[in-house]
């Protein structure tokens, strides 16, 4: 079994993989939901769009469950602090995500145009709200969240939902929305044909350019801002979890220090910038799967940029930096991380293989002719 500090780093990487898997796999579901009222102009076209994600969204959302489960088991202090402090934001996301299966199942139960239009906008909300809130949450991690632990490690929070909507966090939310809109459009360019696919390609180009511009603006803002935290003493990579055993300070430019320490880490933000430009350039290319994969690589670059910038912090405290949670002091025990790593090595390949098989079985576009021929069995 690896030593304790190595296990912590491995689980930090695994957390990034799981969050990246959710952003890539469920991200196009969210993007498709946001695009639904705009990209499809007839009821049949909207049913085509819904049926591109209807059979797969549940499997894609498993990545969110895996990510939440990994945080609960590997980083219990992070799970407790984040799920309590961001309770209203989490509730907002949960409510929006509940709308997705309800909207997909109920939309075609009645033929009325008003009924179906209402559920189309519900699916838009189900895509837009999580996309925005997840991005806002990531922005708040970079700004720092005002919370603290007492001597018995009980957390107290000094912010509400409105406080999370600061300008930088909203910019990060806009990056997330543009990124997932691009991803959803790239997916629809593969899974639809005719007019819907043409509109998807056009939207992917515009959304990709917005993603590039917003991500560049966020990077410039971070570079010019005072955001950042650093550990000054007490955090031992192989030490027992105790957030209050260290000292930390807010330090301008700290989030950029890791790129000077590990120059190869610059590949993450460069990928997050280059991918949307390539998507915009290749939007009309015949190899639509290549465009989708480039888009997925860009999402991985954005997620990687977040993780590398914050390392080793998981949840920085802006009001009491000593209470910040890091990978060194917020983990489970060595034995827990070790046994969980064995489980991940067994089951994660199974999940990935099953997912690949599902998409192979369901390959090919959803067409208007198919919907009209199978109206009673399609969503």
C-alpha cells in the first residue's frame, strides 16, 4: 500500500477525474437542456433533441454520485463543510436536477403546445441552473469562503447564498455555462441531422468563442487580483488529519505559484483556452466526433486548471485561513484511503467499460423520421 501522503495525492487526482467525468459526461446533458427551447423549432425537432439524451442521462449522472461519494469517504471534513456551508446552493442544484427526469417523462404525456412548451422551459432550467451554480461554486473556492472551525472542529459559516454571487464567481459561472453550451451543441451535431445539426454547429462556434473569451478574462482577473492562500507551517503531507494544526495566510498571487513550481501544469489552462478555439474553427468539419472529443479535452483542461491552482487547498477560508481544508489535513485515515483505492481500481474500469458499451450500442443520430415512426415509444 502507498504511504499516507501518496494516497492523499492519488485521491486528489481521483477526485479531479470524477469531477471531470461528471463535467464531460453529464455536461452535454446540461448543455442540451439549455439549448432545447432555442435550437429546435418544431415539436418533432424538440423530441429529437430530448431523445438524444433521454436514454443516457441517468448513466451520465452516476459520475456526480461517484464524485459525491468520493468526497464523503475520502475527504469527510470537506464533505461536511461544503455540503453544510453550500446547503442552499446544493438544494438549488438538486431541485433543478429533479426537473430533468420529470420533464423528460411528462413532456410527451399530453399533446397540448402549452403543456409541452412549459416542460421545455423546465428542461432549460434543469440545464442552466446547475451549470451556473457549479461554476459559481468553483469561483468561490478561488476567492475563499468565510468559515471557521472551533477547537472541537465544529464549523461556523459567515455567508449566505447571495454572498456567493460575487462578481468573480459569477464570471466563473458564465465560463461554466458557455463551456457546457458548447459541449451540448457539439453533442447534438453528432446525434442529430438536417436543420438541428446545422444549428448546433453554428451555436457551438459562438458558444466556444464565448467560452474562450470568458475563461481568458477569468484568468486575467485571477492574475491581477489579490486572491490566493498559502500554508506557512504545520501541514505535514503524511500527518494525521487536523485542519487547525497548520497556519495559513492569504497571499496575493498564491494560486499562480504552482505553475512556476511545475511548468508542465501550464498545459491545463492552455488546453482550456486552445480547445474552444479549435472547436470554433472545426465546427463545420465532417469529423464531428473529433470536435466533441476536443471539447471534452478542453473541459478537462478547465477542471485541471482549478485543481492545480488550488493545490494543496480543497476549501480555503477567507475569514480564518487556518481553518482552510487541504489535502493534507482533510482526508480519511490511511487504511480507509487504501481500501477505497482497491475498490476504485476494480469498479471504475467496469463503469467506464459499461458506459463505452452503452454508447456503442446507441451510436448514430436520432432523426425526425425515427421519432415519427416510433412516436409512442419515444420521449
